[in-house]
C-alpha cells in the first residue's frame, strides 16, 4: 500500500536521476556531505568572522563587543597589540617571536622532512623481502602514540638533569643546557618530535600510491635498458606524485594548526603559533582578537589547500 502511494513521487525522481550525466550524478552524491559541511564547518567559520569584527569588550546581552570592522585584523598585522599579547602575531625583525612566521616555519620544515623520509621508507617497504609485514606494522608504532605521551617523551629527553640527550648535544655545540627555554632549540626539538611521529603516516599514504603502479611498466623499462634512476624519474615519481601531494596536504593542514605538541614539549610562551595565540587570547577573554586570529588561521589553511588542489589538478592533467 505504501509503495503504491509513493510510486507517483519516486518514479519521476528515479527517472531524473537516471538521465543525469556522470558529473551531475557525482555532484548529487557529494551534495549530502556539502550540506553537512555547511552546518558543521562553514557556519561556525562565518560566525567566527562576525565575532572578529567586534571589539574584545563584551557589551549588552548579545555577548559581543562593539562593531569595529577590520580593526582587529589591522591591529594584528601592524603589531599594535604586541604589548597585550604573550607573543606578537607578526614580527619581521624577530621572526622566532612571531606566531605567524613560526607556524609557517614549522609547517614547511616538518612537512618537507616527513615527505622525504616517508618517500624513502615507502620505497623500502614496497620491496619484497622477508619479514616485510612485520616491518610495516612496526613502522606505524610512533604514529599510534598519543600527542601527550609523545610530547612528554621529548620533554623528558631534553629536560636538564633528566634527559640523556641534553649533555651530548650541548657538548657538540647544538643546544644549551636548557634547550626547552630557548625558542630556536625548542622549535627544532618540536620539529624532530613531529617528524618522528608522522613520518610513518606519510610513508603509509605514499606506499599506497606505489603499490597502485602497474609492475609491467618496470618490466618494459628494464627491457628497454632503462636504469633504476630513469625508471624512478619516468615511472615512479610521476605516477606516485598525486599520492605524495595528498599526503602533504593532510600533513600541512595538521602542521598549520599545531598546538598540543608545542604545549607538551615546551610551552606556547616559548614557541608561539597561531593556535597558541587563539587559545591564549580566548582564555584572556579577548574574543574579538581571538576570532580574528582563528579566521586568519583558517584562511592560511584554505590557501594551502587551494595550492595543493591546483598542483594536484595539474599533475592529473599531465598524467592524462
């Protein structure tokens, strides 16, 4: 009975869906996800931007300050609020004290090292050798370690009087006896900690791309007299590049919003970042400034994602 009532409605809808082009049908499948993302992600982002246009002092029953337009953004980039913040948002004269510069520096250095090491690990794990399954499992152990435990491991390693790494590195002239109190040394330690944890993640994604390559291509290349380097340059790298870009995209997004690792290894007052500024200003009840920093952080991540997507599209067109 119910089907009889629904048939006049379902049949035209089914007919329209069957006549959609492959592209239109793909958009139809993605539509529910876009609607959910609009509610979960885009609406809070728009609300954050609205709050960023108001002052820090809350007024009235609306729990927002006076409308000030883009004044919060101008103050951030001009450095007018450096005196009331733990660390300046942008300071070209002292880069390691600038949250924006430190965040970019951490993201670029850590993602670059992780990509190179992950690529090397993926190539090794792609080979056929005895115990390969056990090695693949063991290499993922650092990735499974929670951030808090990871941070405590490196905090104890470089704590004066406790850590075994302080004295040898001090004798080599790399670190002082209190490296976690110095911004440059702490940033280097945090990069090493991040590389240790997330390189297996990069290797896993790149390995998936390597195993999708048709092995017959290598047979043809060897029969043609191509060397291993020529095989890598003409077969391996072009075909695995989309997987590498996807892995770099995921890691860049996570690196640009780094917070927990900094707070557990050193502190946000020693190593500033954009996420650290958002948390510190929010805890200080400077909601307009905190919203402005959060929106800028989202914008930086959005620009990075757009660059990766454009690069991925070009690599896909080149592969075709």
